[in-house]
């Protein structure tokens, strides 16, 4: 029976861990560790098992985030152009499967996941648990070893960073898709002016090719700069297939029967405000290209 109870909460715990860590593999590890701690604990007096499991998973995530910082994994910021994109949740245009839907229930796009990586571990925990999963500050405070009031401030700093840095996407998926289609049409035509028009003036392009690439990362800012580098989009245009990436309009690039890249777009007010490109083969192997057949 205890296993059945835990399984009811597994999708929620995986969503919490994914938001905290940006890694699907690490999220699975956190869920497994939470299960082990649950088995060892006496929860007979626990009135809110979902809340108890969420805080346990949060503690495991916090430890992992702190270990990343200890190893020197520096978050993306203005002074450091290194780019490490979170794992995308990729689904066909028809929509995510139930497991993916559980991960995306809070509708947090990939661009926001990138910003979450810039928060301190304590800020990220406070913001994610409170703002995305409605965990009370009284329950979060012991995890970060602060008072509830100080924990509220942590979440506030995280929220401010997200609001200032992560553009809020248009809610209309059709409007998102229209902007993405216009981007690829302009790239195919080599129409620089049309590209600039579809891009937000402050657009950010981030590309992560993984550790094995000669030039593994790219960070570009500004519509004219991004449009000027659209030659790659032109070369790949015939291999592009529509997809949903973290619930938003995006694309997969399928070459030779495998997924070569995943492209996530953040569309705000009808213009593309962020483009996130993952072309790390080590993290794309699990995506089935057949799901995106035209």
C-alpha cells in the first residue's frame, strides 16, 4: 500500500525535481531517492503526505544544486557566455503525452528554466516550491535554514529575476506558431529585413552543443545580430519539423533518421524574444524522430 501511495505522487515529484534541476535524468534520480527516504521513514502521523514528499524531494534537489556550485558549474550570466540549456520536454504538435503533461502542468517554458539556473540554490528552491507548487514558506524555511520571512525574501528575489529576465510568452499557441513559421520562411528566403521584423529587438539566442563540440555554445543578443547569423537556419530549414518544446511552439531538426537539434522559441507580443537551441547528441538520443514525421 505504501508503494501505491507513493506512485500517486510520482508525477508531481518528478515535475518539482525537473523545475529545480532542469535535468530529466537528475529528476528521476531525485524521485528514486525520495522513494528510498519514504520507505525508511515512519509517516503514520503525516497528515499531508504530498507536502511531506515535496519537501523531501526539495531537500534532495537543494543538495544537488549545492554540489553543482561546489564543482564550479557557474550559472549563465552577462560575464560568462557559457551556455548550458536545461533538458527540453519535446512533444509532437498534437500535444504532449500524459507523462509530459504532468511535467508541464505549470506551463514554464524553456527560457524560464534557463533563468532559474541563474538563481542561487536557496532562491531557486524558495521560488519553485512556493510560486510554482504553492508550498507554504513555513515548510520551505527549514530546508534553507532561514526564517519564513527570510525565505519569503529569497522567493521574492527569484521572482524578480525571472520577471526581469524571462519574457512572458504569448498564451495563444497559434500566434506562437505563426511567428516561428515566419522566422523559418524569412530564413529560407534569405530575407534579412523580414527576420529582423519577426524578432524582438532584444532577442536572445542561446545554443548548447554539449561538451563534445568544437564550439559548444553560442550566446547572441539583438535582432540584427541574430538575423545576421541565420545562415544555419537556412541550411537546416528543409529538415525542420514542427514540435512543441515545453508546451510552446518549437521545432526539431531531423537529419539522417535522428534528431540533430531541438529549437525552443519564446514568442512575446507576436515577436520572438528568445531562441534556445540544443544540439547536444548526448541529450537528444532519447527523442524519437518518428513522432515528428510530416
